[in-house]
C-alpha cells in the first residue's frame, strides 16, 4: 500500500517550513501514512519546505529502531524515541525539532495533539490538526473516551488555529467542542495507484484491503463468504493488507475454521503492482469495518472500477450519501450482507461499463492536487495572520 510516485522536488531554504507530526510514517504503510506522505509531496511541489516528525520504530516491530534522520523523496524525516502504548505514544523529544517551523500540522488525536497544545507557549508556533477519525475507532472504553473528549481534547483544541475534519462525521464530532475553528477537508486519494485495474468482465470476486485490525471485522466478512460459497462456488475473496493487532496466523486460523481455504486468498504486505494484479480479477470491494476515519480505501477501490459494498458505519454512510452507487450492508448479519453483495454483482452484470466509468469519475473528485490546494489555503491564511 504505497504512496503516489512523484519526482523529488528540492526544498528551497528560504521557503516556509511545514512540520507534520504523526505517530507512524514511511516505511510503514497504511491510510494515515499515505495521507501524510502524499500531502507532503504536494506541499514540496507547491514551494514549501516539509519536515515529518514521527516515532523511531513501527508498532509492528517496536524493537527494530529506524534511522533518526532520513530524506524520503525530498521529505525531511526525523524520528524520535517513544514509550507507552500505540494509541497514546509518549514522545517529548518532538519539541526539539520545531524551532524553524512556520506551521505545525499535527495528524490524529493522540499524545502529540495534547502535548503540543500544552506546550504552545514553549514552541510558539501556529498549529493545525487533521483529526483522522479522532480516537473513536472502536466502541471499547466508550464512556472514558467521551469523558476524555469533553475535557482534555476540548482544552487542547483551543490551541489550534484550525481543526480539520477529514470526514463529515469527524467535522460534526469536533464542532461540538470547537465550532469556530473546525472545517472540513476530506482526504485525498491517489487515484492513479489502482486506476482502471478492476476486471472488465463482471466477476464473483471480492477484494478487501487494509490493516489486519480487529475493528475491520474480517471475521464478519468470512462469515459472509461462507454463505456466498454455499450459494455459488464461483465466489472468491482476496484479503489484502498488513499485520496489526491481528497477525497472518490469526486470519489463516479463521479461514481454516470455516473451511474456506479454496474460497479466500490472503496476501500479506504486497506492493502496489501486486495489489493491482489482484484487483484485476475482481469486480467488487467489501469492507466490514466497524469504524473508519474517512473511508480512503473505498475511494481507491472506486478509482480501480470496483463497486464497493460497505458496512454502515458513520464514515461509509457519509460516503454513500454522496455517492449513491456505493452499497451499504450490515455485515453483522451475514445473510443480509451476502444478499447485498449478490445484488451488487447483478447490477454490474447489467451495466458493467457504465457503472465502472461512473465509479472512476466520482473517485476523481478526491485527487491529491485538489485536496492539497485546500490545505495550502489554510497554511497561507495562517501565515498571513
């Protein structure tokens, strides 16, 4: 799951420096990392300098320390030590690398969001934050999360010039604590990565892409495939992604327990070309995820020409409201979700070319050039204050 390939652009020493602060970055692969990398690339092309401050190890390999400084396609990457949990990694050395920043851009609501707000008198830099779903990724500890949001998060939010919700659901959530500064900039999509790669002929083959996380509810998707297999043995599922709180062995056990070895293919940490080849045999995309910050992967699927069938979480409901071709399903009800996937396949069979073209055109609205321009307007506004 790589970022867009771009030509490196030298950073002019006199240009304003945008410092992105994010807990995980390249070489890790995932939605958050891709967003920051693609925005950073576009920002350099726009004429700013860019630095990314991130943690010095990946959550999937905590003991393997990465280089403390690296340049990746023109992006200055600084990695700092950390302690604590993956959800709230503590890394106070972030303050050492902010002195020449023109704007600090924090990504996600975690330690960095709170610490940089608390230390704003120390660093004295204007800040914005992109929410990336906040910390409501699961219903676990819901009461504590709501209390935290209404207290510490509310207090920290006062330090930020702009709070950028990357989905309508995020915007609605953060307007409750910061109505004046909350704005909407939906995430960009690398629409060239898998462009037009889905099967031209309708196939009973489904692709799902993303981290192997509990909240993605791949178990629900496997239950759906069990039903579809019984209805028609041509149905097949490709699970594509990287290990997270679920490991490859965990998923293989789930697949074997349902006797789906011939119906489900598991591909771990492939590159983009490999993913595109897998998409080439499929017509549908599915996500049973309980929570998404934005739904980036669904839009990438649309750019490929895959018809998405999505669990009805807040982010996916927001996407479906704007893109009626998307299908919503309750993946906790395997029979109903199986019906929705079959219905999506039948719709494709009637008008494969028309649906494919419409999906790709709608995904084109989220190109990174367009989305990055909205961020540049925010940066310029803050710098001109």
